[in-house]
C-alpha cells in the first residue's frame, strides 16, 4: 500500500514537472529575454486612524493616540520602499528604469512594462487577541488589546505595445503589523485564583520601517512572478492552461506552485 502511494506521488510530480506551463516558466527564467520595467511611485501615502473612527463628529478623546501613523514621513517611507524594491528586482536580472531614466525607457518598443505603485494606504487600529490555556481540564481565556497597522498596496501593470484586448491590470496586496506580547496564566495557590501576567512590546516607527522593507522585498518577488505567469498565459493555449500560478525563488533557483502567496488581481 505504501509503495503504491509513493508511485502515485511520483507520477503526479512527474506530470507537474513536465507540464507545458512549468516548461514555459523555466523558459522565462532561464532563456527568454528579461523584460524592462519602468517603476513609478506615488507622491504621497494615504493614512487613516481607525481608532478615532467610532467617535461622533466633533468629539475628541485625548487618550486615543496613534502609535506610528503621525510619526511617519511619506517621502522617507516611499524612498525606503523604492530602494529595497528596486534592489530586490535586480536579483531577477530584469532591466529597471525609473523617473530619472524614463527617456531611455520610452525608446523601447517590446518586452517592456510600466509598473506603477499607484496607491499606498496605511490604517492604524486596535484589535483584540484571545489568549487561552487549559489547566486541569478547565480552559481559561483573556483578551489582550493590541495595536495593529495595516499596509495596503496597489500595483498597476501596463505592457508597452500590448495587444488591444490586453488592458492594464491592478494587483493588490496587504499585510499587518501588531504589538508583540508575552502573556501567561499563573495560578495562585493561596487565593485559588487564576491570574494573567502580560508584557507588551508596543510597535514602533522602526518596527514599521522594517515591515516596509520586508514588503518591498516580497512585492519585488510578486512582480517577477506576475510577469512570469503573464508570459505563460500568452504562450499557451486555453486548453493547456491548468490555472496553476508559479513562483520563482532566485536564491535557490527553484520554481514552485502557489495558491495564496501572490498578488491579488482586482477587477476593474
């Protein structure tokens, strides 16, 4: 039985490794000329403090303060993102242009894309994490209040001299950063009460900038994957398409299929 299961796994792996889509992905990575990218950045960042959203108009609560949002500088944030994003894209050997080299980009007539980070939106909010632990068959729970920051990014991809039926596509991704905490239940044998000990490491501006750096590296990979999968769909018939989405790891030089680790396409 175990041998049969192993054979089935090997057959499935062989079929996937020899699929037309994987062959095209490999061709894009190893053989095909790499695309040229004109990367454009937004002028500012949208910010929203959701902690104040529940208050009536005109009300003000001096105890409600942003942890990060009011301390961020748009130009520093966008500069950090751009520097890391472009540096990471270089790992994929694509040709990169920006506002300073746009004249050279305009001379290209094929295999060129405009990648426009059209919008960045930050939202700071409060959330609650429920910590739980079981002691002697009894489950204890407590709610831990945390600060959270959501970072949302919209990328618009436009192919230069694309076929008339190919419109620009908007791709989306977001991530969240939370306070770190260390909490534990402690049973007091003298009072017979269960107590909860909590230490919170509140998120800082430096933490957030590290998150921006992580996002830039991740989205550079997503950008290359988007271009690779676009190459696949334009070089394969509808009948041969399986719907698989491929990711490429430039450090291990490996291709793999992903379901969620990618940009989210938005309908226009």
